[in-house]
C-alpha cells in the first residue's frame, strides 16, 4: 500500500470514528430524555431486546422492566440529565461506551429522590443501527461540599 492510500484510509477511519462518537453521544442523550419523559416507544427503539442494567445496589433490570416502568410511570422525573461536560464516548469498532455523571430528581412510589451517580452505557452496532445493550450505574454519590 502506498503512502497516499494509507493516509487516505487513516483519514477515512478517523472521520468514521468521529461520526460514530457523535452518533452515540446524541443517541445516549436521546435515551436519557426518553427516560425522563417515560417515553417507552423511544426507549424501545434504542434498547436491545436482551438489554441488562445493573445498578449500584446490585439490582438487575431488563428491557421489559424498563419499558413497563415507563408505561406505568412508576418514576416521575423532574430532572434526569447528565452533568455538563462529564460525557465521554469511546468507540471500538462496533462497540461504544458512554460514561457520564447523571443528576436525578423526582419521585418513585411517592418518595422523593435527589441524587447524582456515574453510569456507563454500552452500545453495539447492529444491522438495524446502534442499540443500547448494557448499562451499569453507581450508588448515589456523596453530596458535594
């Protein structure tokens, strides 16, 4: 392979990786907004059928669990957004991981909550586009002083 072809291929790969990062960042932001709005249809379009979420307490949630919770509106969010500037997206071929600090305010079962936590969301590129396949969330972080 001559140097010009190699450089062109490297530039194309770099551009594709940047496009993937932007796509995943936007998709994860769209997912967070869908959770906040209890929009089960949008969540279903992003979640993989075999999705699993493991939270800091050790509880495990599936796609069906999250969609049912959204439909039932068992949790009402006033705030459910990433802290500005904390989102990092890493892409390795057909796998991407988003890490960010999330601020959650709302109520579940009539009980209020206000907490921040770190999460990592793993996406996989399928024939139908990127799908959210695995999530992991930390315990609530101590209050900042």
